[in-house]
């Protein structure tokens, strides 16, 4: 057995980042164990956007075509006012031609199913396993779990999301930063809403509120609503649909139709938060990845993409047999990019959640005046990025 295939990695967390990490390490010849504290692997999210940088990364993992077969391509994307008046159409087709792939929207459960199938072809995923510590030595690291079990490895990768136990163990508690708005999400199958996506989707911007609608494929539509509100004021499940109908009363009719057509009990609600960037992600033989390392707001649709990029870069860096040196190289390559997108996502959120009528007018005029070339240039460092 050669030096690489004899090496063992433990991945904590079986979300998008953790599963992509397992897949990427498998490609490099690592033995991998994946653990998740959940009792079963259920993805409770709705839709996720996979821009060109994410799709190219998924192609490197060998699952890009599976995503394209299940997801819906974004062939058209509009920004509208609250009443449906078109502000601008984004250059989705030009970006697809430039980058060699369209962006896709896919249900998170479908994405996770594809990843689980790819990973479990060689690696079982163990659920109901709460990681509590890693005991390091010069030779390796031992993962400890709350059921008393232990496992030895060469490296532990914390891909356990926003509430990461690995991050807290390494660097202590870090405060969540509230955005000033909450998000509600859902999926429906409704003709007017489906037709309004026009082979892609739109976002409608109103005072302190916005609503996005995207095709999910197979007749399904994914929607989200972002509403300015004090932290901790999420409506209970039984009131979410009525609150949405109140907040978006009189808006562009496909929005109201989508809310009405969604099964009320399935509507998700979250405060939108991130965390201040960490000065480092690694300590010895342990490191962080994805939301555990750099949780970001969803305003640029890059949370999943950045976790996928992390996974590929980390596996490449771990070709170096010196684990601490490899993790240092991983941080050096990834931290500046990820933290920049954290900052940009916060800034974008402030712009699209404006309440002041004068600022809203100026923002909409700016968006309407933005040429395709300027738009593509502005976002090229994010979605034009190649690993």
C-alpha cells in the first residue's frame, strides 16, 4: 500500500461540503470516514443555485452531468420591482457562453442524494454520531464521539456547518451576526409561478422585502422571501403562509400564487446570519471547511459553491504528507477568496433590503443602467473562477 492510500481522513458533517470533501479525498486515494450527528440524512432546504464556478468544481468531482440531468438551467434571470415592472435582465446566456456552462438550480435534497450515492459507492456514512474532540499526536489524531467510540486518522475535517462543534473546539465561540432580515423558503408546483420563471427566475425588490422565484425542473418552482425584521421574530409554522400573504399582498401576481400554492407546513423560516471571519481555520491535524469555516449570507448564492471549492483545494493540498503544512497551504489558497465573498454577500444584502424610497429609486436606476459587460466584469472574480 502506498503512502497516500494508507492515509485516513475523518470528515465531520455529511452536508454538501462534507460529502464533496469525502469525494475529493477518495479521488486522491485517501481512506475516508464520514460522520454526522443527525439521526438520518435528510436535507430540509429548498433550492440551491450552483453558478458556473460550482458547476465546474462539480465536474472535477465527476458529478456535474448528474446535477445537470436533475437540476434546471438558468437561461434567463430578471430583476423586477415589487409590482413586476422589469428593472433589468441579467446576462445569463452571455455568462454561460463565456464560462462554458450554465448555472443550475437544484433541490438540496436532490443534490445531497447525488453526493451520497457517489460517496457511499466506497465509503459508508455513519449517522447519529456526535463528535466531541480530537486528540493529536505527532503520528496522527484520534476522534472521540459522545457514544464513547474512537477512531484514529491522519486528519480531521470539520464540515459540520454553521453551528460547527469542530470550530468551537478549535477556536471557541464566535458570535453570529444578524443581517437585519429573515428568510422564508418553499417549493410549489403552480402554473402561473412556473411560467413566470421564464426558463430561469426573477427577484422582485420592494421596500425592506424581496422575493425570488426560480425553476427547479420537473414542474417545480423554488421561492424565497427576505423580510426586514428584528432578530428572533420568526413566525411559527402555522402562521408563515398567512404572514407571507400579508407581507406580499398586492405584489406581482406570480409571487402571491406561489405562496398560496405552497403546502403551508413545508415553509421554512430562518434568521439570516453569518459570523466574523476567523484568523485561521486549522490547528495541527484539524481544519474547517464550508460554513464551519466561513458562514456567509445567501445573497450571492455562493455558500455551497465555496464549500465545494474548499473540498477540492483541501484534497489537493493534502497530497503533501506533512499534514500541518498541507492545511496551512489550504488556508493560504482559500481564506482570502472565501472571506471576500462573505463581505460581498453582506454588502449585497444591505443593497437589496433597502427601505428608504430615495435610495431604492437610485439603486433601481443604477441596476437598470448596468451594461452586460459591466455586470459580467463585476462578478467574474466569483463565478468565472476556476480551480
